[in-house]
C-alpha cells in the first residue's frame, strides 16, 4: 500500500505572510479580521474582511503581477514557500522528474478581480482597453496552471472547483493519483481572493456574512450563540506531498503522513447543509476507511466551523456522529475568516502543525457557547497526547460538497 507524506508547507494568510507567522498567530489566538479601508466599502452593509497581512505586491514583480489575478499571485507565493520548504529550488525545479510531478491547486471562484475589473474597464473606456490577459487571468484553473508552469509539472495539472471544499478536494485528488501510481510527488492546495464589492454585497444579501463592523476581530465566532455569519477572507495554502519511498530516497524532512480522505455529497440544497449531518459524517467515515484508522485514533478535528447559525450546529452533530466526543475540536476560521476555496488546505496545514507541536489552536470569541454542543471545543490552546496520533480536517461547500482529510504523525521526522 502506498504511503503518502507531507514534506513542504507554504501559506500567505490574514495572520501572516508565511507559515511560521501564520502558525504563531494561530497559537496566540490573534484575529486577522480587519475593517476594509477601501472607499468602496463605505456604502456596503459589511465592511470587514480577512485581508492577507502581506500584500502580494510586496512579493511579486509589478510587471509580472499585471498578468496574474490576485488569487494566482497568492497561490504562487504559497507554492514557492512550500516548494523550497520541501528542499527544492524555485528558480531551477529540475531536481524532480517532471513526468512524475502533478499539481492540484483549487479555487472556489477563480479570477474574480480580473473578471470584474476588466468588465468595469470595458464599460468605462471601451473594449480596446480590456487586457489581452483577461481570460488567462480569470479562468478557475489559472492558479494551478501557473504553479504547474513554475515547478515544471508534466504528469497533470488539476483545479477542482467545489466551493469551500475545493482545496481539500484538491488534496484528495492528489492522494488518489499518487496511490494509483500516476505520480511520485504533488503540489497541492488552494487559493482565493474575492474581497471585492460584488461578492461582499452578494453574500450580505444572502444574510451569510457577519455584520459586526465595529468589532471585526470578534466577528467570526464559531459555536457562539452570538454568531451572525462568516467573515470573508483571502489567502492561499499549499503543501508538497509525495510517496514515502520518494521522500526517503531524497532524504526529505517529513512533517506528517497524509493518511486518507473521504468525499460525499448531500443532495439536499444549493446552500444549506443537510440538517442531520449524515453526509458530513459520511465523509469522515470514508476518510477513516481510506486511512485504515478508527474513530478512537482521531485526537483532533480542525472543523469547517464557519460561524453560521445552522452550519455550526450541523457540523457539531456530524463530528459526534462520526467520531464521538473524544477529539479536541477547533475552528481556526475564528481567527483567519473564511478563505473559501483556500480554506481546506490552510486548515489541513494547521492540522499538520498541531500534530508536530502537539498543540491545538484555540477557537477565539467563544464567549457564550451554544448550549448542548456534543463536542469538546478548544477555547484556549490545548495539548495533544504523545505518540502516533491523527487529526481530521473538515471542509464543506455550497452545493452539498463534503470532504474530510486525515493526517497522522506517523513517519514524521523527529
């Protein structure tokens, strides 16, 4: 049986411009949600978001950036960190056989800034001022394609689109490809950048977003009785994963084992989860079967935990249904906000670091917990036990997409 391990991590988020700063902020319980300073936000009912702490303009050359949507810029920044963290060189990625390298990088919405900005240009200045790079920038596979070009992947470049479950589905796809022997190594993850007047207005019209404009740091509050919606955020997280054989052959440092994944669909509603949580629990149970683990092996869950009234309750029930009351549960979205298509990979990355450091980040803003919750939520940093243990990351998306990914501390370099 093929064992898949994680050898590189990269991220740019509302908490930090790389993995170490993001993780330090998570353990410190800091919020990355702030008021939007742009003039266009003043007229909107929601004026807060989780904007990346380090703007991509500080990392990517201005001329190059003009040909890349912001979502792709973020993906490239995270991918470079992960690739170099895995021991490779970004400028000369020839150390890997390109015929055995795949990319699976997702986005839930794609190049929204490029689409809407060029539409505004067309309306105001005419078609001749529309960028000739608009299509390559707005297409949903642009982040994956550009990462594939950067690392020279020739075994396949994939871009799953399943709303907020997209990047965990990208990880799951890579697991399957490596287990089938289609490749030896993969660059996986997700990205999103939709902090723009239209999506904020649209989500607000759905009553999906928190309106705590005067308290942005306290707006995302999963499982709290005062929760009133999620906080839109942007960012990217990327992992390098490879077969254990490939990693050992090149002497790679191993963070954790990517043990398995499970995917289900609710077939219930385009927006609301199926209330019983059966589909969500089913994804976790499939992931357990795929990994050969039992519920008692799972010591930690990084929940989808978006801070929505129905979603939080449904997920609490589904965790209890699949795993019982044993795992320590947290929602790092309480600090980062919701990265949509980038959420799953960031939270899977957080699971990896939780296992490494034996520490579960807190769910902040949990001042008045929903009564009767059947799960053990970490309101402060909690310790994990020693030995080989496992963690689950849940991701659920509009349309009823459910994806669970399991990582374990097995094979980690001590």
